[in-house]
C-alpha cells in the first residue's frame, strides 16, 4: 500500500490544535477548520446557523459574490461550510481547497492567501440581520425536508426513539421551534462564545512545508481563545432495558424497517476493528449475510444492510420491504444476528470482509478529504491512527474477537415506517 502520510500535531500560541499531513501525492492543499461543541438543547440550533451565516459575507467581503470573486482569483479555490454530528459532538466545519502553487507558474503564496481568506470568514463576520433571517429560513426548510427522504427519515427517527433521553437524539441542524424564536443577537453571542471557549482544530493536507504552515496559522489566527479541556462527553450505554417497538404511519409506497442495537464499543476501544469486521460480515457489503440471505435468498427486501455510529457505539440494520413482509423480515434479520453470536460465519465471509475493508481504507488514503475525515474521527474519539495503523488493526482481528463483539450486541429499538392507515 502507498504510504498515506502521517499527521503531525502542533499547538498555536492561543491553543488552536493543528494537525498537518505533508503528502506529496496531492496537487491541492486542503485546509479544514473544525469547531467542536457538545450537543445540548440550548446551543444545537444556534450553533448550526453559525457556519452558514459566516459563509454569507464578512466585513471585507460583504457578500457571497465577493467571496466567490476572491476564490476565483486564487485559481478557483473551493470554500464550503457544513455541520456534522459525531456521537454527541456537533462539528462546525469550514473547508478550503486550493491548488498548490508548486504546480503553477506563479510566485504567489496561495496557501497564505487562502488562510487569510479563511480567517476573514471565521473571525471577521458581517453577521447581518438579512443573512441571519435568510439562513434561518433555509435551515428550517432543510429540517422540514427530512421527511421527503424516507430512508434518512427512518434512520433519524430510530435514533430519536432509541436515544430519546440522550443528547444524541438532537438533530445536527437543531429544532424548528428553536430556530423560530432565535434572534440575531442570541446567535451572534453564541458565535463569540464558541470562538472563545470551544476546542478548535485545524487540519492541513497537502505537499506543504509544515513549519511554514504552522507559522502562518499561528500569526494569522490571533484572537482570545481559552478552550475548555473536555470536548467529548458522549454517553455510551452497554445495557438495554425493555426493547422499544415503534410504528409510524405515513403515505409511503415501501416499508422502512430499522433495528437499533447498542454495542458498547466505540472508535477508541480495543474491539473497534473486530466491530468493523462484525458489521462487514453482517451487512455492509454485497457478500454480507443481510444482503445475501434477506434480500437475495428470501427475496424479502429491496435493500438490507447494517451500519455503525462508532463514536456513540450504535449499530443500525435497515431494510426496505413490502408492508406484509415485516414479520418474516424481522425474524430472518434476528436469526442472522444470532448466527453472528454463535460464530456461524465462514472463512470466506471473514476473508472477503477483511479484504473489502482494507481496500476501503486504501481508497481513503488516496483521497485528501477521506484521509482528513479518517484522522478527524480519531481525534474526536481520542485515538488518532494513520490509515496504515488502521489496516494493521484490521489484519490482527481473529474470529474469536468477532464473537466477543457479537456477545456485546444488544437490540434496543425496532422502528417501522408503515403505510398510512385508511380511514
């Protein structure tokens, strides 16, 4: 495998955490600034608004068009913002990808100019009433539109029911009722608070001079920053009480079944790589048990797969089914889960899954955004590993490790999106 590169850690004078990966395979430099915030009802909605308002304009670039003109001047640099949720952490992302000047006939220091623009975006916002109102309306529409994607809607509803008394139940963009009552002044006050008090991460991936990158960030991003030490208080439950069964009726043409399991295993735990193998054998590939037995052999589902939320330690099994197939599909899925507990999987299933996961990691190493996302997940979970270290972790997994994982898997919630009942 090609060397994926190593992220080296630096800390700026005002306690910004810098992770720099010098990687000569990439012809662009990817810069990402991430603000970490613990999910809570009081701040989730205002936090979600902040990146989108900042993206609209700053005091020196008072419109999106002004930003776009400057990006064009930087040889078509790409600037974007997003809001993510990993476990019970809300991540506010500001991303800039800019061509490396080494590959251009220019003496311009494009990385330096790009960082200056990113600083302008994050630290010198216009934060106008118009921007606030427009972005608030946009986010409300986004939240309301979740229901239009029934697959995503059903996953989100299962998480809400499964984690009803935990911060994880909060949607990454917040709640409509919060957005409706928020004022520009409240959101601006929250912006100032997180810039001052929250942990801020910088990631840089590209063929860069690490010392120069550090000096640029250290000299440009000068502001009052005194972060709290803890940033990940994600609740990880291992035990389950009574299994919840939720049915919701909407005007849908296909049933959506979601089974939520507690694993008690997160990205930082020793059983994480066996958990990846467990999930792979069970349901994340075309050769997996759910696809082969629920969809292909029994013809019960249009799709059937499993996925992980590895910061929270959750596993979801999802299936799109005919409404009348609910009982039989549920029965077969739980049989497949029981087979995993008994170690009833073949050497071929083990080998195919291991090779598929390693191939996925190798592909990640060849993509700057994938490489950054991989390391960011490690930072969030306090277990930072390179792609090569992850592959080595996978390569050490034994059958008995997967059985240990299977013994931890506990069904918590069954959610079924059924058709609307006729009156």
